[in-house]
């Protein structure tokens, strides 16, 4: 896993964690609609860096989960300042 991610990728990981916590496995098309077409590059980058688990769906890529280390990083950052 490559822990070097950009601020934009980090914000996107937190958005994905929110969606997944709510029980949503977002499709690429839904993410593009919400966040714009540049999100495709971030999806590919996070997949390559080992942050997200994806599955190919009829409508494109579906984010099925964050990896274990990604969840740990998200949880530890959410606890900052509490």
C-alpha cells in the first residue's frame, strides 16, 4: 500500500468512507455526477495505491470497500481532536 496520497485523494477517501458507512457502494457514474469527471483519475490512483477495493459493474467501476489499512487510517484521522 502506498501511503502517499494527495490532499484531494484524502478528501475523496473520507467521502468514500462516509458512503460505505451508510451502506452505499458507489458506482463510478454516481461519483462523477457528484464530484465531477476528474474523480475517475483519483479512483484509478487510489485503486493502484491499494486504498480501495473495486468491482467492475455494468455501469463502470463500483467501490465495494476500503482496504483494511485505509479504514484504519480513516478511523485514526476521525479521532483527531476528540
